[in-house]
C-alpha cells in the first residue's frame, strides 16, 4: 500500500479504533513505519497513541510516546484519555504528572480526564490540586472543566467545595445543572436536587431527559409521590413523554413509590421499548411483591428478543426468591450462564440469595464459591441462607471468616441480623449473646430493634421467657412488633398464657389490624382449655372488622404452581390426593402418630378435631406432591402462614414413612424434614 497518503493512513487508524480492531491498527502502524521516514509526523503519532490507549494496549501506546520527539498536549491527552476510558486511573494521573513535568499545559480535554481519574480513585487531595492547576491555567471557567471538577468534589465527598464551586461558576449550561442535580441525588440530598431543578426552570433553563430522570430519582429517593406526579404532568406538557429514557425513569419512580399500576400504564404507553424499559418493569413488579408478574414480564422480554443483562436477571432472581420457586430460579440461572453473566457481582449475589431463600443450601454455597469477586451483599446473602435453615455453626464459621479471615469484610446491620437469627433458630444462646455484645464493643455498630428481637427469641427459645421479658423492659429503644411477637411465640411454646396476654396486648397497640397475633393468642388460650377467653379474642376480631388471613399452601410441579386451601377438594387430581391422604393416615396411625388437637380452633369433640387438623392446606399440598413428583426428588411446599403443630408433627412422620426429604417454608422459617426429624428442632 505504498500509494496511501498520510491522511488516509490516519483515517485507517481512526477506523481501527471505531471497529475495536487491534489487528487492523497494528497492520496500519506497520505500513506507516514501512513507508514513512522517521521521525513520524506528530499528527500520525498522536493517532497511533490514541488508538493503542483506546484499545487498551497501554504498553504499545507508551512505546509510541517514547518515540515521539514533538509531544504536544494532544499527544499526552490521547494517552491519558485512553487510560481513563479503560479504567487505568492511577496510570492516567501518573501520565498527567509526567506531562506537567514536560512543561506541557493541560487543556480543556485533559483536565476532565484527570478529574475523573481522581474521583474514581477517591483522591480528594489530588482533585483539589488539579482544581488549583485549572485555576492557574485559566481553564476552570470552561464549562466542561468546571463540570468535571464539580463532579469530582461530589464523588469524593467534598460537598461544601462542590456547592462553592457551583455558586462561583460564571456560566452554567445544561450539563452543569444535570451534574449538580444528579450528584445531589447520589449524595443523599433529594430535597437539594429538587430545589436546584426548580431554580433551573425559574431562570429559563430547558430540561432534557437527563434532568427529568434526575428529578424523578430525587422524588423516588424522598418518596415524594405527589411531586413526581406533578413532574409527570409537566413532562406531558413539555412534550417529552415519548422519550423512552424519561418513560423508563417514570416506571422506576412509580415502582419505588409503590404505585405499580402507574408503572404499568407508563410501560404500556411506550411505543418503542428498549432493554431498560423491560428491566425497569421487572424491577417495579419485584419491588412491589408482584413476583409472578415480574417473571411473566421477564419471559415476555425474552420473546421480544431482549438480551438478558445483569440488572434484569438479578431482579427476576429476586422475584424467584420471593416465590421460593427453586425450579424457576434454576431456569433463570441457566439463562444467566448462557448470557455469560452468572459471575457478575450482582447476578452472583442474587443467585446466592435466591438459592438460600429457596432452601437449597448446597446450591447457595456453590454459587457463593463460584464468584470471582464478592462484596458485603454476597456474604450477607450466604449468611441469610444459613439463618433461614438455622445452621448456626455454618453461620458463625462464615462470620469468623468474613471478619477475621483473609477477606476481612466489615460487617453491617444486615450481617448481624443474619448471624443472630441463625443463632436464635439453632438455640445457640451463648454464641448469640457474645455476637450481640461484640456489635458495639468490637465492631462499633449500635444494635437496632431487629437485633434486640433476635436476642429476645434466643432467650425465649432457651426457656428463659421471664428473662426475655425483663430484657425487653431494659431495652434502650422502644420495642416493636418483632420484639413482642418473639415473646408471644415463646409463650405459646412454653405455655405462658399470662405473659402471652401481656405481649399480645402490646402487639394489639402497635398493629391493631393484624389478625395473626390475635389468632396466636386465641390458639394459645384454647390449648390450655380457656375456651371462653379464646372465643372472646375471636369475637373482638369480628367487632373491629379484623378477618383472619386465609391459609394457603402451594407447590411447584413442572413449572406450574398448584395452590391449596384447607378442606380443598377443587384440584383436578383430587381423588388421587384423597387416596394418598387416606393411605398416609393409616400408615401414620400404625407408626404411632397421634393428632395434636389442643390447638384446634373450636371447642369440638375429639373426633371432629382430628378431622379438622387433617384437612389443613399443607397436608393436602404434601399429598399432591407425593402423587405428582417422582420418588427421590425433594418435595418443596410454601405456606403463607405459620405451620401448625399438628402439621409439623405429621410431616415428620410422613418424611420417615415415605423416605423423602420434605422442605416446608412458612412465614417464619424453613423446615427441612428428613427421617422423622425437622431442622427447626421443634421450635418455630
């Protein structure tokens, strides 16, 4: 190619950058060396340095730089910008320093790159030095240099310096205002962001999609629903409702403000949805406990040809965790593997969380250990999985590895809730109390109400119910529903109706509309033969209009959810279910099973009580599972209420009779039944 001119060669180098082709770039470089005399023209050297740095070949870029005699600000900026683009922030600052030592003055392209590098490395002192150089060079009043400095101050936590710089700017364009508003949101100052938006509009500014989305983020962070709705109206008047990025922001805003119906309307009105539109809708459903709809939208997105990304997959995995649908979660895991994102930090953490909440601790551990990088969320997800199953020994070992091992991850509020919950569910009183005391003394974390609730539960589980009550009375913060609920549950287990009534009264004050606490008190009184008092509680519920939530149990078979209620005979395979129940009842009776009728809800004859407890939804779901799921496969059942004593005892017998692992997730914890034993140790 001897006939190619210098300008053509420069164009080919630019084409190599745009196509991300290092092979083409090196071939063109070889042609330049072959056909042109040394030293190379400076503009060609600049093109080559820019190409190698942008294609993340820093060694080659530095080699060309060393062979360039006439280095200009363009030469150095090409090298610095490429390193910043590829995340080599320390190297870019080193090169900025070398440029300065060469006596080359930075320009309005160099300074923004250096400011970004210092903010990415969290180097506020370096950022201030760069600010000083920009002032000295007369560049700070350039809109883009000033905007970059402003962004640096916000991202390095120098809020006052950021405000001061903003106030001193002689000229502010839309980019500057957007940087100021969006960084105020990221800095946890939604009210400041809103005030800035209003000021921007007051002086005649024309907001764009970034401005609107920043304002919507401020409204969602501050839960300013009405203000966000006003902006929605303003967006319609302004003619920006058709902008897909603005519509995506509104989906996210309404979802976070728990107005998922509004999210649906905005989503339905988008003519050309992009991947962010689908991601936002999936997340909105998941955040509003509409897990089934979140999964449905995910599969609709796949049908539309939307490629799964880390945000979408992590959101739908959270939905699977909420449904405790292991089969569906595994299918989403397969999608993540196919998309090569299963080791992404967010997807990996969501996988750990999903498997933990679905009770598959082996898969949970495997997902955790397969992750090349872990953050605090990942560690907490595995701790949460151990806590759900009551594996205190594993939780304590992981906590020790996390805080004292090679990883040395600093625990937070959630970490201690998980560890204390695991200790509580496993009855590890001594270890749990030591962990609780270490929160303030060693880790500098002030215990909050959830931590106190775990301690109450630990004491009560150990039979120290009165001591738990004294602990509550000595709490430095006001006990909440979770604290009194733990005490009430203990009173039910250990037969303390007098203290149970005290706990129940406190619960009625805190949450007068909750039916579960009143039902628990009524059952506890009934178990001690105090039928009149139990009936009084039931009558009070009717008088104030409180209805006991219907109990449901569901089971997933071949990606279909089958839902059952007590005394349910509506299933298409009901005759098989009833035959299985009759068979189990006969075999259990022969094995020594006696129905637990003390907690029957009514003062019935003994035979009627036995019939009553045998028709509970979890037994029906289990019978269907035995009919529909092949032998050897664990049966997984989810119940929306706490599993009753008789069903718990019955499933222990059944697990031994049929030789199957049965996993029941109620509204309190997992129960893993195997060989006639339950992982909860008969305390739940």
